[in-house]
């Protein structure tokens, strides 16, 4: 029983700081995370991949906002105000930018419907293998013709 108490005490000792971090409502913004979510205004690549002078200025701007304690969303809003909407790696979820998300989904759904329709049509045109009647025996005329052909070719 004593071991269980010690184990429980150790568990709470490690869980306390983890719970405090999880309860934090607005986690602090970080430059590496933001570099994957915003673009260089000059070359149009992710900020983390760009080494242009404009990208360096954008990083300085982001670091300044992080030092002021701004959240990710506040920093993104400031970047859009400074550089324009094209600075965001992902389009916003409003207006015409919604089509950036909707068109691939619509295309996928239409493609699946097309494949399913093609399979249904293909299966309907295919002869039903289970209900085929075995071929009837040849008629007497066909049997005579077969005998003649075999005699002619010495088969």
C-alpha cells in the first residue's frame, strides 16, 4: 500500500505541470510554427524555406509581435494587414477562399459518383454468367457440314 501512495505522489508531481500547460488558454506563439503557416511576400514560398531579405524582414516583424505577447491569430492578422492576404499559406474560411477547400472535395465526390455509375453500367451490360444456358447440340445440317469439313481437311 505504501508503494501505491509513493507511485501516486510521483504521478501527481509530474502531472501537475503538464495540466498547467494544458489549461493555458492561449499558448504562446512561436516563430517555427508561424514559419510553416505564412508565406514570403516576394517569392511566394513558405517563410521557413525562404532566405530572401523580405523574408528576413517578415521574421523580424513576427519576432517583435511574439515579444509583445500576441497570439498566432493576432500575428496572422497583423501580417495580412502589413503584407496582404497572399501572405497566409492557407486561405481564410470565408468568401471566395472557401472554394480552395470546396473544389477538391466536390471533384472527389463527383469522381466517386462517376466511378460508381460506370461500374453499375458495366455490370448491367455484362451477360449474366450464372443464368446462361449450355449451348444446344448442333443441328443435323451443322453436324453434316462439320463432317464434310473434317473429311476435307483430313482431321
